[in-house]
């Protein structure tokens, strides 16, 4: 069996450049300024959405869940930027690892928050449908009662007419 270091150094022509590039394929590094620019763009979008969630038309439960999601997304953005642009894995391997672990755990919690938000949305939608059904049933009952009253009036009017008319 061929050892991986022999294979990579052979494939790279004996220089070992391919082995270094293939083994660090997941280590994508951005310049710190690019990572900061991405963070600023996402944080501005998050602040804009946070303010939109403050409107009275947004239900309290939905507002709380979505604001918590925004905070978690902010943690993901900052941790990802730190891991891709600010932390050097060769100088600070433990910090680098913790940054990516924070990204993964926070993304998992973010998915759970999105599931809770979905459940809240389904519940709110069901309440809206229930209210519409109740309103429709009340209108139908009133229409039937009006129809019955009109038929009763016509029957009374018919009984009041003289028989020789």
C-alpha cells in the first residue's frame, strides 16, 4: 500500500506542493479586510431586519424567535469571519478549532430556532383559519335565520288574506 505522503509527493513531482494544497483544502482564508467587509454587510442587514421586526404587525412570539435567530446568525457570521480571516490555524490551532465548533453548534441551534418559528407560524395560521371558519359559520347562521324569518312573514301574510279574494 502506498503511504499518502509518498503518493502526494510523487503526484506533485516530488515537491510536496500538492500534498500541502490537498490536505488544507478546507482551510479557506480570506484577507482580514474582506472578512470584516462581509461581517459589516451582514450586520447592517441584521440591524435593518431587527428594526423591521419591531413593527406592531409582527406577533410577539414571532418577534422574539426571529430576533433570537438574528443574534445567533450574528454569532455565526462573526465566528466564520474569525475562522476564515482573522485566526491563523497554524499559529492558534485551538482558537481556530473553537471558532469552527462555535459555527457548527450555533448553526444547529439556528436550525432548531427555525423549526420553532415554523411551528409558531403554523399555529398562527391555524388560528386565523379557525377565526375565518367561525365568522363564516356565524354569517351562515344569520343568513339562514333571515331566510326563515322572510318565509315566516310570507306565510303569515298569506294566512291574513281573505279566502274570497
